[in-house]
């Protein structure tokens, strides 16, 4: 039923649990449900108790529903924080088979078996027990289900700067924003509600001679006229270092089809921040304080005054301070019968109390003992009044245990909290950043005072008299019999707090984790202070000594997609394409991501699989000739008087004696002695070097080079230029490679590990005679923007020589046969050069990064370490990469297969691989099993040296 | 999200920078093995100010020495290395 005169026109159809209803434009889902007489909205998290609507804003702990369907389905949405739109579909959660008959409610009756710390206790027990509980509890306890379909909507990010950012468009925030905007500052005002005004929307006050809500709209017009930006449905969720605020703007309601992006994540860097975040009401503690029909007084007032909805027919108002009385007047205005006002104080005075006494039965020294329900909803209550007891029949209990300033953002910003013993509340202390709290967030309850702090003497007319000054009242405490909740969302009761106390969990951080207090999606916005007061009383200490838990962002839950923004799917990261991408495409390349690059994996002929193509391509290189794109390799040029000193510090192998025009293989180590990267180092001129390293490590090496130069060598005179993307690279390999090259450059090919400058197709190139494949091979470097003609000339020449192109897989097969390691596979961050058989290559005198780490006894002893070995499959099937090496299936692993490849040089079907094996060097000749239980594969292997092809290296020579 | 005042580029957002390590954990090339491992694995880790090395990796590339409070995140001094 709906009363009052403030009702807006417009009928909005929606459904709840499949039932069709009508609401009105501007209603929240909660307001519309209450207007339709729907009281039970959800089942609770642990005990499956029926729950209704307790609040009217984002602090709602109970009325969590799922809104929307398909990929737009949003679980755990507060019914109080979604505005009605035509066709809104909402369903209740955590109830099976239905909201009215929920089988899980048996949890409530068995609650003695699910005490606080249940999970901890269970997990300390035998695993067989928690395996069983886990299955049962996971089905029974929980919140809404995440959608499985992809989210069809767009999310965006925006950055903005403000001289003054104001959070909250209540009276204090509006006043502050208006003053700042009209003084010429760049102003941004954020409001999580759809309307400005905050508490004014539920208050019968007038400001400057107009009703509060109208005054608020006028203020927004003034702020905008002065150039300020006002964002509604925008919640400041995080306050980070250096006045950086993140805020989430809802451009459409949950589940609604948006006309553009559905949400926008704002990143706001601000000179000054004003927090006008208001205050939230505390619940009272009594048995059954979670029954549908029990509601915060401010919420009841909001439903009546703002939405014109009567949340019940017969109401009791229970309060511990003046402001609670306002609910009685607002409810009476929409036709609710006020059965009683129960005030915990023995002798309340003041205009509000006075006005109330003349209209309602006011009882002082009166406390609610228990609420009574029938069919899951409130039907009455028992109260202690003076020395006696009295029962009341009521379907609405509006409760107020005082107000708590909303200081989440203030705390996130590092601001201090100060306990005010009069209000029994935490108030904002000194801020760490350039911010200030204003209005109700400071504990100030009087509207005229709030406004005159910001605007000079605004006339405020409050027909009920200045009431706010007396709030927040003290947290009202009592021992409760039966289930009295302090965390409604996580079903934490006063009994749970007492149990935690008895079991030795005293600090607030421990109690929080043991009972899960405040760990729900509402982060305990309503009950936290009440719980802290209970904990203080249990310990017999003052409230400040009970401590506080950390306020963590986000203030309200944020959809994961809002953080991702546009970075989803193909936009998750930049796709980097090689300069020759179009030519590979034309040759039928199949692509594979390698580091940040897309590289050709193979070039399958029609009807050929990638595996078949790779073997064909590798065999082509072994028998004739091929070319492969190696442009993505990291390349650095080092030049200057101290270039040699820098190369010596980074590379662990000898380089000083390298002649100009010569190169050699090298490794770079981390400080702990493990291999970080490998590549080749070339002396291009006396004080000019070219060093290549792996594709995947390019960014890390770029940093490493300048770190060593600037931090370790105190700014040595050596230029480091990352030429990785300036030089494209093509490797030419195979028995015919030398002949193909000389035909193109009209000059002699360099000897193995030699370097010459030449031209191909009229384009200057640098030819490095290095081999990865184990065949005579050359890397041809050319300016990236001129690589096209060079590739075409090379391609034509290799095709004429009976060869062609090969991809990454063929390259990998070839290097496995040759025993070359790959960073990330064999060099996995736990291997030293000695583990990889390269110990003898290092400079004995040290002086390179990592030399000290290698001196550790655990590394200098080779026994017990995992060494690189080669393995040959004895069974006729592929080796499972990543498999463990065991003596017998089921035994402890002694190593693992790092890479597997089909044998190229020998006959069909044979598989080989590289592996890391404990004491592997001493175990050549052993037969082991490569066992992969996850893939249900086991292949017998022969352990041998990591070299399957041309161990003497004769094929490098012409 | 800190603002770091790069001596070359001015105040820039933390995302542009990469934290490297504290100054006391820099391993010099001529440190002996014992000193080197102690620098690497035994840190002072004070509750308060510390000198740290950062690089403006997505900006000018400069290596920086920052004096930063590890509780408040306040940066009291920045210099190019
Ligand atoms: Zn910079």
C-alpha cells in the first residue's frame, strides 16, 4: 500500500521470483517490494533464516538479490541500491527449492553444529571429515551465483583531475561543492544515489524557504552553472596515495540494457578532497533482530518520506537517541499506526521528544528484549520497560542504536580515528593527505550547523526542531537471549563473539577472522560498531581498547569487468606483429604467441597438420635449407669507452679477447647465480658490441643493461641502445645455406661465429654466422622498415635451392636435437650454468653479475643438483612434456621433461627430449619412466647426453 | 597510487615506474660472496624511511634514488642516479 503526497507518476513493471509487480519511477527495488507487501526477500548466508529489507541504502546487509539474466545477471545486488526500470528481473538467492520453503533452513536448527570458527575447527580435524563437510556446506552456505555467459556490455575507464573533489551530495557536500565551484575551482562532486540531497530526501525541512530536496536540486544547478561536474550513481570506492580516488559510475542499473557503456571507472587525481560521506545507523541487539519487519529507523523514515511507502501497518519505534523519533513522525504521516516509541534513556528531553509525547505512546527506560515472528515475519515483540515487561503486536520495528560516521575513505587515506566518548563513535582525526571530512561524517547532526559551516547562515526551518545535535547516541548494549545478530550478512551473533572470546580470540582482527565478522560484501557497515562494543564489554575494557579492523577498498563491491574496462579479449594487451607479418600470412602461417609477439608456428600445406608441417620443415632444414623469421629476438648495441667493462659485467663468459668481427655464445646470470638469459655477443668494432638475447626476456634485459651501467658501474661511459625492434632478423640455415648466401651477397660468407656487412637486394644487411639449428647458418639483420625485399630475395633463393620457410615449432625440434637450452624451459630460474653443462664456459675470475651467488656451497657442489640430460623414448609414442622422471610409476619424481620433440634426423615416430634430472650427468645409460598422471601417460626413456645431432659440430664448417 | 617526482619529467603516476630494490640490497660486483649474499637476503626492512631504487621505465628510463617512508609512502627526496 502506498500513501503520502510525494509519489511520482509512472508505472514500472518488474518481476521478483517470477511474480509480476508494478513499481513507480524513482523507486528502488526495495521500495517497490515493500510497496507490494513483499517482506521476505532473501535467505541468510549460513542459517538460511528468512531476511527482509533492513536499510535504504548501500549499507543493506540482508536484502541481497540477483538482478538481470544471461550475461547481464548480477548476483549479490542490494535491493536498496538498484533503481527500478521496466522489465527488471530479480530473484532471491541462497534459497532452495523456494524462498518460502528453504531446505537449507535446517542449518539454522542445527546451528549448534556450525559455531563460530567452524571452518577452522573442521580444517584442524581429520581430512576425511572436512572433505565431507566441504561438499555439504558449499551447497548450503553462500551467496548468489556468478553468471557463466560472457558479459555483453562495455565498461570504460576515464581519468580526470580536480582542484576539489567532493564525495557525497548531501547538504554538507552540496554546500562545499557550490562554494568551491563558485570560487572558480575545478570541482567534481560524486553521489552514489540517483538524486542529490542525501538525508534531505527523507527530512521534512526547508532551506532558504524551499523544501530540502528542491534546495538540493537547485544547488546542483548552481554547481554545474559554475563549471562543476556532478556525477550521480557514482560511488567513490577507493582512496589511494597522493589524493587519487577511484570511483565507479553506473550508467545503467544492474541487469539493464545500456545505451552505451554500462559502467565507467573514474580515476581522479585531486588537489583537495572533501569527504561528505554522512553517517549510517546502528542496529539494536535483541533476539530475532534479523526478522523481516525489523528495520533501521532511518530506513523506515526514508521509505515513508522519500518513496511514500508504508513499510508496515503497526509500528514500534525503538531508539537510544533523539533522531530515532523522526521515523515515528514520518511513518505516521503515511498512515502507519505508531504502537509505541521505546526509548532506552530514562529521562529524554528536547523538542522532538516533547512533540512525540503528545502524539505517540512514548515509553522511557525501555528496551526490546526479543522479536517474535510468525511464518518468517515479525508479528510482535517483548520489551522491558522500567522494572516490568510488556508485549506489543507490530509488523514493523524501526530501530536506532545511534549513528556512526562513514569514515571508510578517510581511513583508506591514512586518516586517524578518534573515539568520542559522548557520542560513543569514531570521529575523523588528523588526515594524512590533503583532505577533510565535513557534515555528518564528523559526527555533527545539526543541519543548520552543517550548512553554516560551509555557507554563511542559511536559514533552516525544521518543524520538529533542531534534533540532530544529540546524535550519535551511545552504542546501546545488552545481553540478548536467543540469536541476536551483529553481522546480518554473515550470520554472526553475540553468542559467536562470546565463544570466540572464550576460545582466546581477543584482538578485533582475530575475532573478525574467526567469526567472519564484517567479512561479507557489506563489510559490516551497519553492525560493526555494535560488535566492537560487545567485544569491549566481553573483555571489560572501554570501546577504543577493543581496537578496529582495517578499512579496505572498495567501499561497495565493484564488478570485476569495471577494473578490466576495455582490456578484454583481443584488447587485453597489445598484439605485436612482426614487420614481415603480411608475408608470413601470404605463405599460410599459423600463428602462435611468443612473449608479446605473434610468430609463425608453422606453414602447413593443404591437408597437413601443424605437427606434420613442423617435422617436414625441420627435415627440410637438415637436408637442404630454410629461412625463419627471428626478428623478435632481443638485441642491444653497447658502445663507448666503457662498453667492454659493461659487457663483462653483464655476460658471464670470456669476451675481452674477442676480435672485431667475431662473436660467441654467452649467458647472463641473476645475482643468485641462476641463468637469467642467454644469447650471442659480437664485437662490431673496437668499442662497439651487439648482444642478442631471448625474445621473452627482452624487457627484463633492457632494464638489466642500464641497471648494471648506472647503479653497479656508477654511470660507466657506455651507450646502451635497445635495437630489438629496429633490426629485423632472418635466420638462414641448412647444408645449402652458405651457397644461397654467397649467391645473394656476391661475397664470401663469414666463417662460423664471424660477422660481415653486406647488401642483399640493394639493402644493407649485417650477416652473423650463428647457428641455433645445428646446421651451417646465418642471422641476417636488416633495418626493420626495409626487410621486405631482403626476405623476398632470400625466399626466392631458398625455394630455388629446394628449401623454404620454417616456423617456431620446427626451430624448436631442431634445437632439441642439438641440445640448445631455452630460457623458461630448461633455464627455469632454478638452474645454474653448471646444471646446464656450461660451468666450464664461465670466467674463473668472476667480476660478472652472479659470480658471488655461484660460490654458495649448495651451488658449487654439483652432487644432488638437477642436471640437463637428453632422453630418448623407448616406447613408440610421444613424450609428455612436463612429465616427471621416475624409476617406477608411483615413485617420487627425480626430475622432469622440459621439452619433447620428434626426432628429425632419424626415422619416423621416434621421440626425444631434454630433461632436468637429479645427478643427471652421472646417470647416462639409465632407463627411467616419463610419467604424467594428469595426462595418464607413461613412456620409458633412455637417459643420455643432451646432444642428439652432430656432437663434433662438423656441420658448422663449409 | 603514488605520484613520483621524476627529476626529468616532473610528477608522474606510479604506474610509469618500476620498483627495483632498496639501496642496502644492491650487490656490488666487487663485494665478496658473504657480503653479497647478506645484502641479497638479509635486509634492514625498517618501519619508516628507506632509500629505494626505482626506474622511470615507462618514461625517460632514468634510474632514481628515492627516500620513501614505507608506512606513509611519503617521498622526501628523489635524485637521478
Ligand atoms: Zn622521467
